[in-house]
């Protein structure tokens, strides 16, 4: 207590002298915590009586140091990385909930067609993982290549849809559990469209063509699920040939989305090459 009292008195005397007489002998003023005094010094230092390392006036203002860090600012790449990972995680959560609801419908119906669609949608949802890793690593290059991978997966979805549609035209098969297919299709469309909105909005906000392409991919899966609903409806109405025809129409939509996603990702790649 006595040392603290002496230190406080010394600080008060130093403040009073500074106010009335200015710095002592032209020596620079500096602080040790709450204690301020003047004497010749070279850089930061410490006194035995005072517990804090010295600071000169101006040391506390927000500024950028030459030794590689900033005070009061966050690197924009970190903010972008966190936002990208958050968008991918939210959309994956939505798709996981969608898949869980479709599993409930599958258990109730036992539809083989529904199981195939469920496996396809689950596999497509996992393509977001490399993109999430690219955001986590803050790698623009990995992000661009993830965009190309997403475009390839959209094209694969189109080819699979086209193959199944042609196969059913050549070898018609009767659809069963129509109510289950329709219910699962509605759930799939809503879930995929919500995930697409999350990714597309984040992609535009973060200027990420890869994330926008992944949003288009989720939208493609939503259209496939919507096609399942339409197929169940026309087959229930007695037009069994309508199922593969709807499949071909969805294939055309997916191919268009594939082309748009390719142009988006490719334009970003070309802009990056020109910048370097």
C-alpha cells in the first residue's frame, strides 16, 4: 500500500510539473500504465517501482505496423472465408434435413425409384465439401477448380436424366407408390431450392462464381425432384408415357443451367488470368 501511495504521489507531482513547466529539460514524456513522467530514454523500458512497460504518446492509436499486423481491423479474406464456409454449412444442413425427410417417406413406401433419387441427391450435396474446404483455406485457386468440379457434376446429372428418360421410352416401366414419389419430390424441391437460394445469394455477395455454380447445382436437383412430382401426377392420370417425356424436358433445362454455370466459372478464370 505504501509503495502504491508513493507511486501515486509521484505521478501527481509529475503531472503538475508538466502542466506548469512543460517537459523537464526537454525530455520526452511517456507512460508506465497510469504513471506519467519524463526522462531521457531509448525505446520501451521498465522501472523497478513501476509494473508497466513504457509507452510514448501515440502508441495507442489505430495504425498498421511494419511488422505485419493491424489493430482494430480484420483481414477481408478472413471475413470472406467465414461467410463462404457459413453459406456452405447452412445449405448442407438444409439438404441433410431434406434427405432425412425423404428417408422417412422411403421407409413408409419402400419405393426403389425413391431410393435411387435419394442416393443421387445425397451424392450431389457432397460436392459442396471441396468448395467449403477452399473457403476454409482462403484459396481462390482451389475455389475456381471446385467451381469446375461442380459444373462437371451438373453435366453428369443431365446425362443421367437423359439416359433414364430414353431407357423408359424404350423399355416402359410402371411406377408404383405414386403418393410417396410425389411427397418426396415436393420435399426435395423445397429443400434444394432453399439451399440454392443460400448459395446463390452468398455467391453474389462474395463474388464467388464457384458458389453460384453450386447454387445452380442445388437448383438442378430441385428441378429433378419437381419432375418426379410431375411424373407421379401424369402417371396417376393414366398417361404413363408422360414420365420419360418429362424426364427429357428436365434434361434440357439441366443442360441450359450447365452452360450458364460453365460461362460464369470460365469468365472468372479468364478475369484472373488477365489480372496476372
